[in-house]
C-alpha cells in the first residue's frame, strides 16, 4: 500500500505557491524533510498550510526526489510530482475559516511527516466533500489563456489535456459531468479543453479520460457514495512517460535520492558530480536554444529531453570525455533501446537520438558514431565551441 505523508508549511510559505493548479516540481528545504527523503517515493503527500488552523491545499503523487549539489538551493531537495495524478484543492489563502480547514493534522509539526492510512482516509473524506457535478459546461473563456499545441493522439493527447487542467485549476473551480459519458471534474474540463481547441474529441480519447488510469483518486460513480477508489498501478512503471516542460533556470546539478519508477536507469547508471554538472549544462544550453527557436522542450524523470516537432523525438544526453566515451555510448544505446520499447507500447512510434559531448579524440568519436549507427542508434555531437545551430548538427532529426 502506498505510503501517505503530510507536508505542513508555515503560513508565510504560500507566497512561493501558485494561485491555482499544481507545479511539476517543488523545492523542499532540507530542514523540512525530517529524514524522510528516501521514503516518499512512491507515495502521496498532502500539502497543508498552517496558520491559526490547518488548511488542506493539494495532494501530490511523488515520482522522484533529487538533491541539489550546486546553485542557490544546494543541499535542498527537488520533488518531482506526477502532474496527471496530483491536484490542487484550493488556494493557499488562510484568511477566515471554510471547508478546507481541518484539525486532523494538529499534532504534527512543520515539514514532512508520515501519516496513517486511517488519517489519510479522513483527508480523503474532506477532499470528496468539495467535489461538484453540474449540468452546465464551462465558458469558452475559461480556457483562453491555456496554450495547447496539437500532439499525437491517444494517451499522450489525453494525458496532456489532463495535465493542463491540474496545472491551471483548483478542484473547487471544477465540476464533473453526469450527462453522456460520466467524467470526473479533471477529465470533464480536459474534455472541454480539447473540444474548445480542436472542435471535436474522438471517442477513443473520451474513453481514456473516463477511465481512472490517469486519475486514480476519483471515479464519478463514487461521488455520491462518499468514498473513493484507491486503485494502485496494475503493474510497476518501468519508464516515466509523463511529459513536463523543462525550465532551464532549474537545471542545476542534482543527485538521485528516490524514485517511484520500478527500475530507474538514471539511478542505476549514476553519474559522478562532475559528469552531472556537465550533463545539466548541456541540457540547459540545448533547451535555451530550443526555446529561442520556438520549440518547447519536455522531460520526464526517465528521459532527458523530448520535443514535439514534426513527430515526437526523444533524446538521451551523455557527458563524455576521452576516457569514458565508449562506456557512455554503450549506456546511452541501452537506455534508448529500453525507453523505445516503453514509448512504442504506450504512445506509439517516436524518433530517438543520443547526444554526446565533443571529445579531443576524433577517431574514437567516429568509431562510436559508426558503431551506434550499425545498432540503429542515431548519435549527435554537442560541440560547445561552435555556435547554434551548428553546436548540435541536425538536432531536430530532420534528415
């Protein structure tokens, strides 16, 4: 059974939280983790703001925990959350008393603490008490500020729509539908978002939205019963395919702490601190370039870089030098093959490439590129001494 936690923030902390929706990651100060950094993945963290009383604000489904090893937040933790299975209940304002205030966690101190499932059930009950269903549809203006680019159909499109809702709205701003296909609040607004952006939504997408594989917390049939489905993943996830947009400003060197992925290749193929810093510098530089040419870079906790430009393209990035280029290329080739199987199974076909750092040994580089080509792996060279776009030739895999 998945462990449950509360993360209690002081009343001056909400300044760092968005007004609506969840974030893809949260910085947790080392003083807040209370020694539980290796225990929270996989897990659920209830985010609570403490003022004169406690206010329940969000539920975070954890994916991965890393610790910053340089930069302003050195020593603190970065918590990655599943944006399709996490949600915000309400704003973080603590003025007045309302249905989001609770005394359930009054015995816990500030920071992260593990809680019993009996206590978690009480938090679930409070959460379900605010779920709404209506006959009305949201106004078109509701989605006017949400940017949504056409992507591949199927699970990826449904997943992206769900994530746009969880990142932009609170539960108390949404409602579910009982007309036609029964959809919970997040799925219903995701459906309306797709309908607004593309004028029609295929039945296959509606079927995905109506399932609880994307939102395990809620099922419309349980709203009136006052209970919920605590459905666990049928199988442990081997590869994280939940895309999140890369923020280059947050690409500091980090070390792996814990993950919800059953087999985490990034953890098993651990980098040295120097290699991690070089890797993050490469990734940051590439992402800044992509944004400059109008392409949004994505990542998952498994895959370094993803872009959606004339198809979906996946990149593994390796910091290489004369001493480790063969080993790094071998690791990268295995990771690409491993990820490609998961992508094909879950999302359909995609293009893959390995990006390695330029070394001083051109002969060894050529041998690696040619060997990888024979294995069916495309290898690109990152040369920091060149200007963009020549710094990584054919980055967009156009030929």
